[in-house]
C-alpha cells in the first residue's frame, strides 16, 4: 500500500471512478490505497469542490435572473411612460397598447423610451387615424378618414406596387376616366 497524501493524478482518478459509479473498495484496490484514505478524500475535498461549484453556479444564475428582472421592469416602465405621454397627446389607451405591441414585435425591445416612442410612431397605420366611433361612443359603425389617415395612406401607397388585386379590379371606379379599373 502506498502511504502519504493522494497525488493529483490519484484524485482525478477517484473523481473519474466516482463518475463511472465504481465502489470505494474497487477504487482502493486499483489505486493501491486504503478505503479510509479514499473515503476521507470523497467526504472532505470533493464535498468542498462540489459545494463551491454549486455555489458559483447559483450566484451566476441569481445575477442573470436579477438582470433579466431589471430589464423586464425597465421595459414595463418605458411602456408606462410612453403610454402616459401618448394619452396626454390624445390617443386612446387601447390603441396605444396595440402600437407598443406592434413596435416591439417589429423592432424588438428598445434601449430607452425615446426609441420606443419613435417605433410606436413608425408602426401606426392609416387605420389608426380613422374616426370609428360616434360622438356618443355607443356605435362603431362609422369610418371617417382624417387628414393624417389620408397622408399615411398616401405614403403607404407610394411604397406599394400600382397593380390592383384580382378581387378588387371590377369594384374600383376611376373618376377622371369615367370607367371601371380592370
């Protein structure tokens, strides 16, 4: 039997054997050591290594979760700030939440509220500028195009191809030429 402290090679061999689920007496026999020495190493040093490794992993995970939580909280704060600014400018809260969802979906999470506000302005469509409620807000059977809706629609039309869809061809009337567009 070899006497003295375990060498690093023997320690790594014990770790490998533990990983391969060898029994302590088999480890002792193959390393020519006593079972007591191997048990001491397993109980003391390996437990310390395992505890330290687990502690480091947990600390990293806690830091990651805190960072993620701060990011989520900051995005929520940005959403609330942009919503309050847009409500002050006269927009409806349900419309604003839709703009924010579209902006985040299209451009991803913004770094600050100014970028989120700009992205909200970019995702607005002509539909967002239409008047769709009566003055009593009881019916949604009206659709009035405002100046902003008309401008937004014109901008969109410039970027789209000029061909008319197959389903709309016989339903459009060109006033200047007094004929149905085909």
